[in-house]
C-alpha cells in the first residue's frame, strides 16, 4: 500500500531535484513558463546549459510542465 503514495512518472524525480539543486519545483516550473515557445528538447537544453541540471532531471521537469500546461 505504501507504493500508492509514491509519485509516478516525472514527479518521482522531484525530491531529488529539490535536494540536488536547492530550489523548489515551483522555481523550475516558473523558468519553464518563460520558455513555452520552445520545443521540448530546447527547454531541456536550456535547463542543462543555463542552470546545470542533469539530463534526466531537466527532462522530467519539462515533461511534467508540458503535461500540466496541456491539461
């Protein structure tokens, strides 16, 4: 039953992202708000190049942000 409480998909990376980079997820989502006109991989590249995120973390944030924006 404990597994049901664990986040699934991109959100499963959030605790590690916050611990590794010292910023709340809202910080990263706000950055992505300003990059809405870019494609998925362009957003990933921005987070990696400008903010030093690893590929997996950047990709998870972008995937989550795009899913939320589409909803």
